[in-house]
């Protein structure tokens, strides 16, 4: 099934990647200090960056 210019794989790929990154970030933040804190920051920060990017891209259209 194809919806518009994007296939379903493309539509759901980005939310799956964001969900995976947030899961890695949350688990990383809970496991320990030092490197795990950085993994948590990167995982959760990537989700915020993707959200801001999507909001900006939506306004530009």
C-alpha cells in the first residue's frame, strides 16, 4: 500500500528510529555514570533535535 509520495516504510521509519534512540537514551541514563550519561544525553537529545527539525520543516512548506 502506498500513501502519497512516500511508502509506509518511509513514513514509519523515522518514528521507529526516534523510539529506538529514546529507548537507548533512557536505558543508558539508568545504567550508570560517565559514558552512560553521555549515551543518555545523546539518545534523548536526538529525539528533541528531530522534533525541532520536523517543526521547522513543517513551517517552511
